[in-house]
């Protein structure tokens, strides 16, 4: 079995991670995120089609000229369509209705009367769609929920640190058990900032907005990152009592033993997510993209960040 010298080249891997972390943290602080309607609120418009309802992609094409921000289109029932967008002006409201109406042929109303010869007269009436409601909606994610989410994440991190410290309590040499937990949290923070920072760049240059699905994706990345790091640490814990190598050599052996498993698990997940990004709908694309970025970063950090940090601490202790 090939034994890759991962730990021996830790300065290279940590240097790459540090550079990426600094770049995307700077992008996040300077540009921030482009918030979607879930954070900012906007308008909700529900219409009913009298004839055949167009598809979501056809409706998106119809409204493309209006450049609506955070446009979300959802079919409702057999004939209904629900649209959410940030703009709340009456002018935009009427422009959307006009575009939707023009995209569907008007239905003729027969027997609207008789002409001078006594024959039935057929008139066209603009009844292709019916507006059911238009209202302004507040943000789905309010200020109170944002604060509670941050507190929940904080307590979750403390709980993770406590659990890993307890799980590795019998591994006190050559470094304390709590450092395993802290290394996993450092890797997790690294993955989260890179994922969020990339979306700051995408929002600045490509107008990509974040929504509730993005928040769910980031929370999933946090769990995935910690899980991947623990898999490696668990192998380190198993190898330490029976290894004749120093700590750096033992960690490097453990990494090589779990390398194929980590790469295989991540690759299969990424293949599914890439398929969703390419062929999935617009509403799920942000979620899939955030997950793909986070899983890629998490795989890198569990191999090239979390474990090298343990070795660096051990070297500093000496």
C-alpha cells in the first residue's frame, strides 16, 4: 500500500488552506452576502390559468425582461401559480400581470350576442389568467430567528467539543483529548467560511442569492465536516497504543488508512450533487451548490487541516 507523505508536507497544505480562508473571509467581510426574499421579504402573487398552465421554466422566460429579484415560482394545484419576488411596487405588480397575460392566448367567449344578420357574434375577452391575490410578505427569516440560529450553532459547537473530548478521554498522550475536538472545530470553521465566502463572490459578480435552503446546506456542511474529521481521529486513537512510530508518523499512517474511504464517500456525494446542479431546478440549485462546495472543502480539511493541526500542536508542546 502506498504511504503518502501528507503530514510531512503539512506546511504546504496548511498554507493553501490559510490562503483560501483569508481570501474568502475578506470577500465575505467586504462584499457580504446577497440575501434573497427569505431574508428581505417582498411580494407574493398567486394567479390561476383558465387554459393550460405553462411550466416553471416557461414562466421564468416570460418574466426575464422584468429582471425580478429573488424570483421563486411554484405551481399550485392544477391551474394555479405562486410567484414570490422582492419588488413590491404596484408598477411591477401590473407589469408581471401584463407579461403573464400576454404569454397565454386569450380565450374566446362564444354567443356574446348577434350581429345584424342574426348570426352569433364571437368576441375575444382577456380572461387567460385570474389574479387570486397580491400581497406584501415579510422575511421568512426574521431577526429573532437569526439570533436564535446563532445561539443554537454556538451550543452545538460546545456540545461537539464536549463529546469529542469525552470520546477521546483515554487518549491523553502526546496531546490532550480536548485538542482533538478543537482541531475538528477549526476544520469545520474553515469549511464554513470558505463555503459562505464563495457565495459572497458569486453574489457580487453573478447575482447569486442565498435563501433558507442555503442555511440548511451550511448546517449540513458543519455536520459533515466534523464527521469526516472524527473518522480520521478515531483511526489515530486506534493506532496510537500499538504504533512504533512517533506521533507524526502515526497520524500519517492513520490518514493513509482512511484516505480511500474519505475520497470514495465524498466522490459519490459530489457526483449526485453535480447532477442536481446541472439538471435540477432553480429552487434547489443553491442548496446543491453549497453542499458540493462544503463537502469538497470538508474532505480537504479532514485530511490536510485537522490532522496536521494535531501534529503542529504536538510539535509546539515539545
